[in-house]
């Protein structure tokens, strides 16, 4: 009993000494700590030792690790300098990034910005600005690939490298992953309304160019976007109505009409335009707006046929249809399909089909009434070769009217008008030489796309203002009308044959425009770039599987 307290005291003393000798949690060593008595290795001179995957000194990488290999080279993915040169259009730089797989994308040099990277804008705000810019571009009719390129360029300019934009017909989304261990941030935005204001589209392109060059901050970009939304259209509704009449009148001259036909076609188009505005004000969908707009020109043509005058009724109706054919949407749909955006292309094509069906319904209702009244509606001669000067003037007037309808910037109207004249000149020369209409249309539309792409690269702007109006003289208005007329008269086979010709011509226009633009990007040297850009890879052939 006498030794028990002593033993407890010794134990307590040992516990106290053990607690004093026990290191704190910050000083605790792992089970793999260096053993006592063994000298420590020398501390490396470099505070950050090299990775075990670094290339050893004196080792030359094999030739298989050159650029374009399927494997990551030992020295890492190189920085692509030409992508960041100030003279390079941002469309070329960012389209190069978008068309390459994520694992093989180069790392472009970012333009130095004034704000500090550490205190830069928050990622959600950058993604929100990127979506707003993409929304304006997609709503203005820009192709899905160019929208993705713009979104990629804006996000990259503000410091977000790991981003993946996604563009469909009505939905825009973008995902940013800060690192491999952080949760991704995804934002989306829905495009509910579309318009044809190419002035606003040009302003958005200018904003994207300034952002990618590091000339504007995030707050300034938001302010400029707000100003773009508040700005009024450059042309009023009255000017649009007059332009619609001028377009239809010029189209009637292209298919053999005279001065009286010009006036009647213009009158029918203006009445149809006002009727369509009335339907839009009542909230009716575009399908019914197009059906209503197609009825007055057809009604005037049927009236002229009932009066049994010498006026070409078919030219009056054909001119009215020119202003309604959705050539802009068709070109955008085919462009999206050729660049691999099949969902967006299918949705755009479905929109084109619905609009054309609306035109068909409006015209057929009037033609059925005319057939019941025994109106003398017969296909007339079109594209008279003995009036080349008048038809060239009419083609340029048609392109000019299209520029007004598309709300283009005034600085682009003259160039787009001249581009339309060149398109008709090439088409007329080839058809005079007995070249079939489809190849002639492809060549003329290809030159339109080529010149439009060159002009856009020179102006650092979108190519749509230089292309969409210029393809107006090539639209298949006469084939569409003759197909509808044959169907109304009971000749369904001949009618569908004419409609198939119209579809073939429309596809020829879209493919020619896209081919011309791709040739411009492929062979034309970008200003300010000394070395060629890396290859823009496309999707591989499936080979049937």
C-alpha cells in the first residue's frame, strides 16, 4: 500500500514528460520521417523541382512528337503566337480554336489587359456577358459556328480558358471549369425573338473585336450592349414598305416585265407588307404573316389576268414572291449543316419550310379563286436576254432594296449593291452561254460568298451584310410561282417538278455562298500574320459506321 501512491506519482511524472515531449499537430511527422543518425540529402537549388515527366537533359524528342501528332509532346502543347496578333481577325483566331478537339487545342497568347488578373472580373459575370453577345448574334441571323467563335473569344479575352460554348437554334449555353478539382459553372440563355437588324449585328461584331484586343473592360462592354439594345433601327417602317415595293418591282423586271408591271408588283408588295405588319401587331405567328403578305401580289396578278390585258400577270406575282422567299434563313441553315451544326441546321430548315408553306397557302388560295373564275394564267417567258442593261440595273436595285429591308449600315449598302450586280452579271452571262441554271447559280453565289468574305475581312465585320442582299437577284421566285400555278391548275406532276427546281436553286445559292467563304479563308493570307495558322480540322468521314 505504501508503494502505490509512489507508483502513481512516477506514472504521472512520466505522462507529463511525455506530453511535454509530444510535438504539436503542425510539427508531427509521418511514419516515413527520416531516421535518426542518417544524414539528410542536400536541399535542391530549385525550390520547385522538375516534374518526372519533363524531358531529361540531352534527350532529343523523337520526330513522332511533332505538331499534329496524336500524342502530347514532352515539352507540352506550344503557344500559338499568330492567333494573338492584333492584325488577325478574331473570327479566324477563334474559329481555329472551335474547329479543333478540346484535347488538341493550342494555347493562344492573351492580349495584355489593363486590369489585374488577380482581381479580374468574376467568372459568372464574364459568362453572362458572353451569353448576351451570343444571343444578339444568333438572333441577328449569324451562323452557329461564328456565334461559338465569338463566345469563345469573349470568354478567353477576360481570362476564362476552359470554356465550352454550345449553340442551338433557340438555346445558348456555356460551361467554365476553373480546374480539374473545381465544380464547373454553366449558364444558359434562350433566344426567343429574332430580327433582321444588320446594323446592330455590325455593332456587336465591333464590340467583340474590341474585347478580343483588350481595349474595353467588362463594365464598358455591358454599357455598349445596353446602348445597342436602345438604339433605333436605321430605317423606319415606311422606308421598309417602300423598299419592299422596289424589290418586287425590280424582280418583275428581271423576269420580263415592263414599267406597268413594275408599278403593279410594287403596289402588291407594299399592300402585302402592310397586311403582314397588321398581323404582327395582332400577335399572329410568322406563318400567317407570310400567308397574308403573299395574297395581295397574287390577287393583283389574277385581276390583271381576268381583265385579259397585255400585262404579264406572272411577272407581277413572281415579283411579289421575291420579297417573301426566306433566303437569309436558308443560307444560314445550309451553312450550319456544312459546318457540322446539324441540330441548328435542321431547326433552321424546318423554319424555312414553314415560311414557304405559308407563302404557298397564301398564293394558292388566290390562284384557286382565279382558276375558278377562268383567269388566263399561263407561264410566260422569263430572263429575256435582249435587255441585259435593264436587268443589271434591276438586279442592283433589288439588292439595294434588300439592304434597306435588312437594316444594314449605310456604309455597307453600296458594296452589297455592287456585289449583287456582279452576281447577276455572272449568272446572266453563263445562262446566255447555255449553261444550266443550277451550275450558273452555284458560280454566281460562290463569287458572292468570296467577295463578301473578303470585304468582311477587310472591314473586320460580319460577312452577312455583304452577302445576304447580294443573293437577292438569284432567288428562285419564278420557279416557285410556276410550280404553285401548275398545282392550282391541276398539273401536280409539273408543279412539283418546278418546285423541285426552286429547291435545287435555293440549295445551290446556299452551297455556293458557303463554298466561296471557305475558299476565301483557305487561300487568302490573313493580314498581319507571318506564319500560317494551324490546320482547321473538320469532322472525319464515318466510312459507313
